[in-house]
């Protein structure tokens, strides 16, 4: 895929993609997610090497992190393996933090969330859902969505993103 095609598919400017590639800029998690969506893969695949072993163990302290540590952080718990676009992560969002809107994943993507601590405000195509500790939710990730913590305590949740292999990104803006 060429730079122009990726820029259009990922909804990220060519200059931003070029600056990231040269190491002149560090991509935010939102930009990383858009690039991954444009390529039809998980963020984990952009950050980690693919493993082909029958058993892959990722030791404590070696899980890649995405997002700024402190206010909002994603710890990618799943290794990247050949032929599978699945991402398992733990996310922590400090009180009163709004990371922003995520663009749609490729068509057919499903996301599963289990909230371990606090409450999460999940927005899918302009509809808000409050997911509290102990609750779980599954939704189609091929829509505009966001994860916010407008509440007074830390929110910690676990999420699985399952992208159909070979998916193409859906285009369009938020509803």
C-alpha cells in the first residue's frame, strides 16, 4: 500500500505518516489506531514482532504499552501471531480523562470489554453506554467509538478486539 492510499484509508495526513516513519513525530494511540485500521490489523501488530512458535510466552514487564502513561494507558497482553488479528489488552483511564474518538475498525470487527474497576463511558456512534465494574459488553467495532472516564475514580478494563483477517477499513465520519 502506498503512502497516499494509506493516508486516505487511515484518515491520517501524508505529512503525519511521513513524520512518524522518519521518527520526527511520535504517534498518539488515536493515530496508531487509525493507521492499524487503514491496514486492517491490530495496534499490537504495529508495535510487536509476529511470533510463529507453537507456544508464545510474554513475560511480565515485556508487554508493549500504547498511550501516554499516567492519564491513559493500554497494556497489550496478547502476542502477535501469524494469521490472527486479535488483540487482548488492559486499559487504565484516570478520572476525568477523555482519550478521544476512535475511527471504525475493518468491517466485521467485534470488541469485547470487561470492566474490572470503576466505570467506563463507552460511546458507539453517538450512543452512550455506562459500563460498571463487573459488567461486560460486546459491540461492533467497525463504527466510530470512544472510551471515556468522566467519573471520580480510576477505570480499568480488559478488552479483546477481533478483526477478520484481510479486512478493509470502512470510511466515513462520526454519526
